[in-house]
């Protein structure tokens, strides 16, 4: 018997197409969140990036998140209800790493500045820097952080970073340091690749930004990790040379945010992980977990 799987509406066609191609499931793809809630009355599996309290029905047994972040999910309630939650950690590591260095190069090579001048029809050269020989700091040497570290090494950079269990690290970085502050003091470019949640909220604050000094900050993890008010102050006063930001404390970034008006900031709308191949990668991760759900394998990236 095929398990009924409810797919929450997802922008773009790659995820729906990939799940429609999976053999051995009964896929239901409502067009609205209300439709998802209705379909979950007799469906044990939900694939979603969004959460509503009425999604937690008696029939629900497993949630496969479309996104790596889990801030939106009621973890304790899922545990109490015996519902598994899995995330697609690592499935978009390559695209996020590429996007990271797109932001880094936009800042260090003056590309973003050049684009602004282009819209004005103005020929203006300005200061630039180079990455070779500089130190890259990666906060969070998980799957994404490791992909970023590998690219950093390809650019001829020395790479340092943080990891929850430094003793387990066996990757590209030259050193795993003991704290966020140490990485910020050591690095010229600091990349935030950490998940959200209570453990990481505000982890990069005024002191850490001051420790970076005349360098650059890039955030492709979660907006909550960086104290945004402190970041604006550091950028405005020139303590930091610039920032490349794909994630923010509030999303979409409010129109009144001072970040929009800063010339030393490059902003992208939380799209570092976007790729035309995401659907197939998510479906592959789902199939591994489907095997585990059926009792014939190990869960991949299970949170609860």
C-alpha cells in the first residue's frame, strides 16, 4: 500500500515535478495551506517549508522539511505527538557556496559598486582587494560551511572556522577555532553558515563585528544569528568594510531597513540555496527517509 504524501505548495516547478516522479507514494498537492490541512486528515507524511498548528493531525507521522531551517516548527509538540521531522541538510551546499563567493567578490572586487555606477552611466573606479593570501572564517563547518571552505581554499585563502564538535572535523579548513570571537579576530572575511534557533541567536554581535575590523561579513545562514542593529552601526561608521547578506532578522527585508541604503552592502532575497536541481536533490533525500519510515533504513538528518 502506498503512503499518502501531502506536498505543500512550493514556488517553482522543480520540487512538484520531482515528487510527482516518485513511484510508490500517493501524492496529494493542494493549492493552498487550507487544502494542506484538509488533506492531512488521513495522510501520515507532509513535505513543507511552512507550518500551521492545524497541520498537526492525529494521522501525521513524519514531516520532511523543504528548507533546512526549523524555526517555524513546534519541535516539542512534534516530539510529544511522535512525529518525525527531517531536513534536507547538505542538499544545496554547492549552490550556497557559489552564492557566498558571488557576494564576497561583489564586495572585494567592487562589482556591486560598479553595477550601481552603471545604472547612473558613470565611469568611476574605486578600491578593490584580492582574496589570495587572506583568511576566510566560516562560522559553522557543516555541509554548507565545508563547501564554502573548499571554495576558499581554491581561491588561495587560509580557512578557519567553528564546529560544534571540533574533534570530529576532517575537512578542508586549516584550523577549527574554539569560539566565534576567535574566528572574527583571525579572519578577513567572515561567513555565517549557522542555522537559526535559540543557540545561535545574536551570536554575532557588536563585539564580534568589532573583532572583524576592516574586513567583510557575509551571512548565508540565518538572519537571527547576526545582531542587525549592531551590523548597521558597524557598516555606517566604517568599522566593517562591507557586508553581503542573503538572510535577515525579518523577511522580506522591510522597506524602511537602513541596510537598503548602504553602499557597502550587497543584498539578495534569501536565494542562496536556489537551484534548478533542488527538486531532484530533495526527492533523493526524501526517498532515503521514506525507507527509514518504512523501517528498512536509517533516518537522514532527523531533527526530532
